[in-house]
């Protein structure tokens, strides 16, 4: 497994172009590691996961093409997370705003400290929320998404948990433990099964129900190209016999 820290702590880990390019390069390198099992993404320090995209850099944009290039880098960060063949856990402490919330939404699992603050404030800066904000309706529904994007207000970790944006909220001192619990569960599963499952979940996002089910059948069959299912099931059967006393 790998831990990736977005480090721009002096500016709440905001995403400037240099940091975004380094992040994408790191994740693309990790994606080529066949023995990789999981990735944890977090922000440096305890003030922010990612405080958003760099407003100073955006304020200097002067034409649509420059704007397209910049937002393409934000999308590139989120796509690199989604394209990793293994699960990605967002370890969220402090602010997760704008591009930071989109990055968290791109992760497969999200754990937040109870001091985390979320929001999509882009409309207050004269721009719409875009790119991986499109994931939000799948996570929290259209009503919550409209409220989040149109009002641009911030909300706390408990509200994020209630709407399904994060999977767990814990005190800051227990954040690493909550992440480790999820890592342990991932490592206890079959490594190829986990990769197949993530790929299938991604495929389901783009398919109607009939095709999604067919893709699941293909994934199930593909699992038996190796002996991982047989080995795992034999271990389960042996454990069951032990519990039953032979």
C-alpha cells in the first residue's frame, strides 16, 4: 500500500499547477505497481485535506483556453485517483473545499475527522463547480448536490456523514486508526478480487442496469482465471470446519 500526501500546508494544501502535476505523476507511477493493494490520500498538517484549487492562480487566468488548461489539471488529479486499479482512501482532516472535495469524492472510501469542513464555494468566486463535482449526485443525490453547488455554503463533518458524503467521522486522534481499520479489511481480501471489484464499480457508473449485470457476470468469470477464488474459498471452508469442531 502507499500513502500520498498533498503538501502545500502553508496554503491549506491548495492545488496549484506544480502540485497537481506532481500528484498525477505519483499516482501514475503507483498504478504500474502490480503488488499495490491500496492507497491513502491525505493533506499535510492538520488544517486541511485540500483547501481547493489555487485562487491566486485562477485569478490570473485571462482567457477560456487558459481556464480550460487549468481545470484540466484538476480533472487530471481526480481521474488519476479514479483510474488507480486499487481502492483509494481519503483521509480527511480540516478543510475539504472545492477541488479538494472533488478529489475526496473521487476516492473509493472517505474517512473524516470531526473537525473537517466541507463545501463547494466556486459560485462565490464567479465560476461553476465542474469536473468531478459530477460525481456528487451519485454520492448524495441531486437535491443535496444542488444545495451544495448553488448555495456555496460550508458544512461540518456530521452533515457530510448524514448525507453520505463520507463513510465515517471520528475524533482527530482516531483518524489514523479508522484508516488502518479499512486498510486491514482491504488487505484481508483477495488482491485480484479487489482490483476486479473496483474496475466493475467504475464500469457500473456508465452502464444501464442490463449491461451492468452482464459486466458483473464477465468479472465473476474473470476471477477464475487464477486460483485466488479456490484458495480463498478452501481457507474459508477449513475455518468453518474448525469452528464446527472438525
